[in-house]
C-alpha cells in the first residue's frame, strides 16, 4: 500500500520504456504529450478557479466584486468582510453546531467503527456471520427519505441534536475498513494476549486500538468531512434555528443575502468609520464570505490528509 | 471439561452482548425506517396521527396511474431520472480514461498537483458547489462580468435559471465534483499491472497507444465492470441534495428526479402518503436491479459484486 497519491500513479515501466526508446519518439507521441498536459491543466484550472476567484473577491472592494470586476487578482484589498459576517445573527451559533456535530459525531463513529471492526473478527462471537451481514447489507438498501423522515419524527428526533450524531454511529463502510485492517495484523498478537489472560475488552483497548491508529485516522477524516458537509438531515429534521448547521445557513444565505447585507450595513451605519463603498456589504460580499468560511476547514485540512482519503478508498476497493 | 465448554459458550454470548447496543442502533436507523412504508397504505394527513388515519389499501398506488395530469407529471420525473442517470451511465468510462492519461504524465510534481486539485471538489458539499456555481454563473457572477468586460454580451446570460440543457449541466456539475476522485480506483488498478507486461510490450515494439490499448485498458476492465454494475443498480437513486440546491422555479420541470419529486410532494405539498408510495416502489425496484446485476455478474464473471 502506497502512502501518498503521488506514489500511486505511474511507476517505472513507463519511464524505462521511454528512456530506451528515446530516439524513436514519434511526432504523434509528442503531440499526445502536449495534448495530455494541456487538457489536464485546463481541468485543474476549472477545479481550482472557483475557489480562488471567491477568495480574491471576498478581500477586494465590495462594489467592484458585486459587478463581477474582480477576475484574476484582488483589487483594493481589505478584510472588513470577515469581521462583518459575524454580525449576522445565527452564524456564530451555526458554526458551533457544525463544529459540535463534527467533533462529537466523528468521535462516536470512529469509536464504534473500531470496536465493531474488531468484534467482527472474533470468530467465537455468537452469530458473527449473521450480524456482520446484517450490518453490511444496510449499504445496499434504504427506505427512502420521506419514510425515514416520518420514522425519525415518531422517535422525537426532529429538532434534536442527537439526530445529527446517532444515525451515523454504525457505519458499515468504515467497519469494513477496520475489519480488513485488523485481519491483516498478525493473529499471534491476539493469541499471545489472550493466553496472558486478557479479556476481549482489554485486548481491544490495549492491543488493537493502538495498532489500528492509521486506519482510524482515515476513518476519522472521512467521518469528519461527512459530518461537516451534511445538509440533508438539517433540511428534513430541523426547524429550530438554534440547531441550524453552517451548510444549511449558507443555503439560506444564498437565497436571502440581500436582506442580510442591508442589515449588516444598518448595524455598521452607527460607527463612523464605515462609509466607503469598498467595504459596504453587498449581496455578493456576504454570500461569498460565508462560502469561504464554510469551505475553509475543508481547504485547510484537505492537502494535509489527502493521502488518508486515497488509502481509505483503496482498502475499501479491495474488500468492499 | 464441562465447565470449559460452558465458559466458551458464555464468552461467545458475552461478545455478542458487547455489540448488541450497536446492532440496536442499526436496527433503529437502518431497518426501522422501512416501517415508514405503512404510511403508503393510509390516508395520512398531519397533524392527525397515523393511528387515527383511515386505512386505504392500494389507493395511492392506483392514484399514480389514474389521473392524466399526475401521470404526465410522473412520466416527466421518470424521464428526468432516466435522462440524468443515462447520461452518467453513458460517460461512466470517463474516470478510467482520466486515470490512463493521468498516469501517462511523467513529471511527478505536476501529476501530483493535478491529482490533488482535481480530487478536491469531491470533498465539498452540494450546497458549496451551488454557492460556487452561483458566484460564477449568476447574473452578477464572475462569468457574466467577464463576458461583459470583453464586450461579448450586453445583458447577463441567466445560466442558472435556464430550463434548457438542465440534464447536461447537472451532469457537468456531477462530473466536475467527482471525476478526479472516481479515477483513484483506476489509478490503483494501473499500479497493480505487472511490470513484465510493459516489458513484453516494449520488446514487441508497441507504440504508446498500443500499450494503453493492449496492456493498460484490459487490466482495468474488471474494475470498470464492477463499478458499472453498481451504477446500474443505483439507476433510480440520483440523490436529493444536488437537485434540491440547483432547483428553482424556472428549471423545476426538467430537474425533478424521483428523489427530489418525492421530497417536493411531501415537504412542499404535504402529500406524505403518495410520496411514501413512490419511495417504496423506487426502493423495491432498486433492490430488484441490484439482484439482477449481481446475477449478471455471477453469470459473466463467476463472482458476485455484493
């Protein structure tokens, strides 16, 4: 298993072949190389430009960005937008909700995945095969969103923070990842520990949990991104604005940013420093600034943890 | 001997008891929602509870095909579902091609950069995708700003409110978001190709395209086949979020896939029972599809996919 995305892709054969065949490289080959580089560069640009353009717009003069004038470089840089958005009521609270569900939800999911992944390798557990299938099969069917909504409501899980963290605790895909990992560790470890008199739980906490750290890091990253990005559960189950997540509030803002900008501007009207058009909040500036706040954690975490994502999908592919 | 047997049994049971709480959670959140299907057989009108709602049997299932207006509406929704899933199916080979040509890039840093950047969109939510789309393509967005500056347009083009090419634009957003990520599995498959195959091809004097066609492509087909089967199995499950966030009054007719239609019927129109009836049919057909492709896979490759 390779450790990073970079190591995944083409290895030596391609290089070797080309070195030996250097004198044979045809015009068609050269053309293909140029074409490949151009197309991939273009697609990469299409992937990254939206993020870049929004970032430069949030730090440019708001009157210019509202007209779509900021395209390649920021103009008249200022950071007032990032101070002003926190004057929108509910944004701070939504950030807390999102952070809370991400931390609590991820912790629960990682803990449960580790424990269940380990337990499903215990061959002497009563009904092991049945319960494993009972878990995995849930990946392949669902009742549908409305039946799900109606039953969640009957369980009083509407307008309830628990609705964010309880349903994701048992996650079949993550359990498969951990189980595969545990199976790849030497059996002697567990055997030696049980001969020394360690019970199941001691075995799990003392021996397996430390060994499983790498795969649990992968699970944690996946689970955290899922929690942070989750939108549908708020949409269906939550009407209490105190429980709105950042994603949900961003969705609302996209549709109502104009009234919010008016409000922030009214608040600012009191302080004399705020007069310039460049820092006056517009529909565009509010929407873009909130977008960056919501996407920032992903952008910050992603480059560091990319290799975990890759690892996760590879192990999953082997087994799943 | 007797006591040891007994203790073995008790250990076995105790281990089960450890996982029992989790199995209960799974029962509640994955299996119990199936019970929600009973709403399809009642005339459920909130706030009147289900226990006091009249039982109507298959009334809602009949109603789906009774009224011409409703039939037309449902047909349009099915058409959208088939159109968008069909487009995705038609281009399901794209990640494979992406992986093949990405691995043709020999500059390691450049390749790493491309892979990192193209995988990123997979990790942002649909709400964020919509927000990016809005910033780029709304009437005051960056694209319209550029077009205006270049003097190409007088009045802004309303990309997002357009009812034309909705299937295509939805497919494009989907591809933008997931192409780089989907390619990773194929990159892994390419990595697994035996060096000796490349060497043999080289000895035989194969050109670059010939190596791709006769060495790389065949070794990826098993992966492609499995993913294609899974994609067919989820043909009806487009998901709700993407279509929900991009939906507006102008494109509604062409964007409503089954998942969104079911949502709109219930949460917008209050027709919970009809909505559940459609949900139920959809889930049942999906399970049948899954079994079918699984059977097909057993027939063609001798192994099941689930």
